[in-house]
C-alpha cells in the first residue's frame, strides 16, 4: 500500500468522540473522518457549541468579563471551526465523493446551528455586558456584536425566525452552486488541426477519444493553454462558450433565487438593499462609497482599454489577413499573448520553462522564509487526502518556536475545487496556545508556471501566510478573519515578489541544478505585464459593478442584467453565454463585496512601496509580518496600514498599476 492508502486505512477505526478524534491528531493534523462517522461527529460538534452557549446564558450579567465571556467563546468557536472548516476543506478536495457529500451535509447542519446561536438574545446580552480591558478586547467585541446583529438578534421573534429560514436557504444554495461547477466533467473534442498552435507537451497531457480527438475540459491547465495558443478562432469560441456555461441552467436559477432572497433579507433587517446591509460593516461603510470608487476606476481605465483593444485588432488583422478584423471575446487572450510576444519578445512557454513547478515552489518558500524570518520544514508524517498533497510546519527563525502548519494541494483532479484559494482550518489564539493550520488549493500545471500563474501562486501563498503567521489573542480575529474589503491586501501585496530581481536573485541558490534565471526574460516579463492592464481592470470593474447592481434596491434577473451590462462593454455580450452561472464569488462570501479586490489592492500597492528598492529587506518584511500578518483583525485594519506605512495611505500606486504606468522592476 502507498502512504495515502495506509493513512486512509488507519482512519477506518472504531468510532470515537469528536473530542478524542481532534485530540488524537498530531500537531498540524487535519481530521479526515470516514463518511459514515461524519454525521455523528457533526452532531457532537453542534451539541458542544450549544453546551457552551447554555453555560454562558447562566452567567450573571454583572459577571460578564473578557475572561468569563470572550475567552470561553474564543475557545469554543475555535474548536468548532477546526472541525467545521476542516470539513469544508475536505468537502472541496477529497477524492471520495461520499466523504465530500457527508461533509457538505455537516456544513449545512453546523451553519444552521450557528445561525440560531447568533440569534440568541441571552447570549448577545452577555457580550453586550462585557467591559473591554483594552483596545484588543474592544475591537473583538465590536466584531462579535456585529455578527449577532448580522443574524438578526435584535429583530422581533417572528422576523428573527424568518431571517433564520432565509440564511438556511442561502447556505444551501451557495453549496449547490459551488458543487455544480466543481463536479462538471464536460470535455470538448477537438482534432489536432483545430488545436494547431497549442504546445505539444499540452496536447500530450490531454486524453483522446476513439476518433483520435483531444478532449479538453475546464481545469485551468487545459482551458488556458487552448485559449492562449489555439490559432483556430472557432476552437477558442467553442471552448469559451462552453466554459461560461459550465454552471448550467441550475446555477442561473440558483443565482436568481439568491438575489431575491438577499433582497428579502435586507428588507427584513431594515435596509433598502442587500448592498447597503452587506457593506455597512466593511471599510467602505456604504454602497455609495463603492459606486464612487468604481466610477473613478471606470473613468481611469476606459481609454486604456480602448487603446489596448485597438492594438489587439491590429494584431488580428496581421494574423488573419483581414484588414477589417474585430476582436471578439474569445480572441482576447490569444492576441494579447501575440502582442506581448511581438512587442516585448516574451513567450509564456519560455516563462513556463524558466519556472518549473517544484523548484518554483521551493524558491517561493525560500523568499518568504527570508523576508518574514520563518522556516518551513516538510512534514511527511501528517495524513493527507491525496498523494499530491504536501504538508509543511512553520517555525520562527529567531526563537526556533513552532508556529503553524500548512498544506499544498496544487494540481487539478476530478471533484476538486476548480479555482485557487486558501482554506483556513485552525485559527490562532495566543490566549490558549492555538496554532493555526491552512491549506493552499490550486489547479496549476505540473510542468511549470507562466507569468499569471506565478503571480497567482504568490498571491495565494500570501493568504496562507496571513493565516499561519497569525498571533491574535482570540481565534475570532485570527488570520484572514478581517473585513472583506481588506482581506486581499496582504496577498495582493505579495504578488510583486513573483517578478522582482531582488527575490529572483535567490533562485540559483535554491536550485543550483536548474536553468539559471534569465534576468533579461524577467525584465521582458515586467514590461509585458504593463500591456493588458486596461482590459484587465475594465473587466474587474464590470464584475464589481455587476455584483453591486445585482445587490441593489430592485431585484433583477441575473442573466438579463449581465447581458445588459456586458453588452455595453467594447467587446459586447456573446449570445448564449452564461457567465453569471459560474460567478461563485458573489454567491459565496463576496456578495456585494467583489469590489474589495480592487479596494484592497489600493492598500496593497501602497504598502508595497514601504520596501522601496529592496524587496528583500528583512527588517521591513519582519515589520510587515508583525504589524499586518500577526494582528488579523484585533486592530482596525486601516490602523494597521497606517502603523506599517507611518502615514496615511493613498491610491497613487494603484492608479498607476491599472493604467499600465507602474514602475517596472529591474
């Protein structure tokens, strides 16, 4: 038996209690219960949090203190999260469909349990009665009370019950939406002629049907190489068309219901729109601030987008011989690559060859280690859910102290989460010695990274570091438990290290047997990325504006709204496409919050300027770690940014970035 088989076999033991199962895990371990055990363990988890609630309800109000309320709540909710969010990870990555389904069912049960808990008026009263001992207690209480109020604790009983039903239904719809995309196994058949231009090594990775046609699916290592390299426009059109429809009619219906239910929820809570309700506790405070920001973004990138599309049209005319050629949506990636290659002599196949997968991972961790003063050690003793998965322990270099564990699950497979994300499993708490656990889940090629994938790798690893370097007092503030429109900032900041000469200088030291880094290639990468920023951020504007419109005062049909909004863009709407049925962000946690990607990038790029010309300055890296990464949300996010920068933040770097005017690292 291989290592994975042995670990799975070892897990198939006689049933025990949840406490025993979690308590018996090795340091950094993640519970992977057999499907048959999950319902019982789930019931135990729900019963345990309810027992904590019952104890707190008995506490006299005059005895409510951080020690008697915040601490036990942090402990209990942290234990619940370890089981609940760990199960959420397993539901998205485990190869066994029965285990995925069991954890999905548990997720709904625990979500319903916590919706009820956070509507408990007696429990809420205990938190309201706590007098904070310091600023961290005060910020924590502010966040917890907002969670209670989000669930409708202050509503009359009848309306509170209505809210509970709405939350339960929304949780179920979110899960169904994600599953419909994740479980889609559709493959399109193309002949070798139809895939002309796609690299041979990519073609070799495709399965073939009985007629010798290549079968192309929607995982990124299959989809993107075809869209970027296939010379046949009809091939790209067919694949892009199918890709936008991979959620199917079911997901369009789900999104329509979600939009209506959210409007009902906002009305119940006393707000004119879901956007008004959802943004009130974010950094922006209200939707009008978001709309003003998006207007500025659109005004800034519109002319840049037009110039770039004109350049793409000229390239298409040269390539096709049609002087009147116009760019279609399925053309964009293909001709953008051609323009970059012609104008900047950059070939993404060459980039992928320069950054083979395993050495690149090792290099990224070495960069992170030196910048933040930590050490990563492989841990081959921990149980994993697939042989591809690798675990690492994190140690503080200065003290040698163990800090946390993370897992890397990097490659696509059937039934696995289809995008890139960092899953928190265990949250930090210095109060009780909780050490965090996170997992990076992506769908990268095994062959190496192109330029965009390299940025994505550093971005998502930035999320991992935000989680595992957390040193918060309470689990409630740990890691990425920040405001939605700040959570992307640390990871967006870290993208810059994927292409900076200072960080790349470590490459030959980490992998002396690898092809040395060609700094001329890196310079061309940095120049080439300036082209396409207008079209990129115009698209980001569209996603964010669509999200806000769908969450607006008047419920709208999602597909009709999308047709109208995308139809008003330079490339227009492609008849029959159904992008909203794949837009998982706004069905999940980014509803009325997708703008947060750009809002937080304003802060991210400004924070990056603190490193000046030396991206590998360990003093600044340690200051970033201790100020931003370790504090989670136990200090107001904007205050952390001010502390790190030593000044008020500004948007200068962001608006240079989105117009392709950012300074090129050399």
